[in-house]
């Protein structure tokens, strides 16, 4: 519609309606400002992949060092006075490694490795059990899935002999099979076990290794 050769009023009205619709769409859909979350994120957190996701890493074990004011803490202090290189936290780290090696070494019948980590008396017991197992044609499979806790339960210094007792809480799979592969003991299910091990060392010795002298289950 034209009036006196002027600007068409219907085009003006259409333009105003179009501008209004654009403003409404912008307010609903928003504008990209460069700070939007990528499509792979929700709520500010990355969305984990559905397939091919890496398995969860077990948490590091709880390592318990007794209060220095208690009886065990005071015994640890006496050991450190006799051997300045002794550190309870570092000792626990080494004990955890020894625990893994001894448990798995016993299952595999690794006498050479066990001989270097056990006292003579303790080794004799382990070696006898391995020999009996081999004589029956049995095979033991042991997997330590996770060590949940390694804590010092006791300590003593008798003369120059330092002794530290450690409590291990671990998740393990233990199963023994006969010569035909038939299970005769244990299970292939994960089981939580608590072991209390005692280590000894002569603080005057140049050998820094601690020897396992006793084991029991809790």
C-alpha cells in the first residue's frame, strides 16, 4: 500500500515484525560468546566416555604410623636413636613391597627370592610348605589386587635387634589346584585378608634389609 508515493508502510511493518522475532530468538537460544561448554561437557564437568574408559586406579594404601607419644611410637624413637637412617614411613613403604614379593613368591615357589627376605627359621617353614605342595602336584595362584592398609602395630629394641610388627589389610585372590587343574583350596573370588607380620634387623649390621621373622592372620 502506497500513500502519495511515500515509503510503503507494509514493508515497514514487516521489518518491525522481523526485528522483533530476531530479538526473541536471540534471547531464547543465546549467543555464542566463546565461553560455552564444549559438547562433551555437562554442568561444567567432562562427560566420561562410554566405551574405552580407563579402569579406576586403586587408592594408595593407608599407612599408619603410631603417635610418637604412645608406647609403640616411643619404641620407634629408640630404634631411630640406634639407627638414624630408620624412618617409620619409609619402612612401611618397604614393608609393603616386601609383602607383595613374599606372598607372590611363596605362591610361585620362588625359593631364591624368599631366602633373601626371610629369617632362617621362617624360610624353613615356607620352604617346607612349598615342597609339600610340589610333592602333591598342586599349583597355587595368588594375586594381590590391592593393599588397603599397612600400619605399624608394634615395635621393640632388644639390645641391637630392632623389631617392627606391621598389619596388612589386602584384597587377594588365592586358589590352589591339583595336577588336573581341579580346585582343592581357596577361591577365585576376591577376599579381604588381614595379616600381621613381624620384621627384624640388627641395627649394627651394614645390611639395611629387614627380615621377616613371623606371620599370623588376624
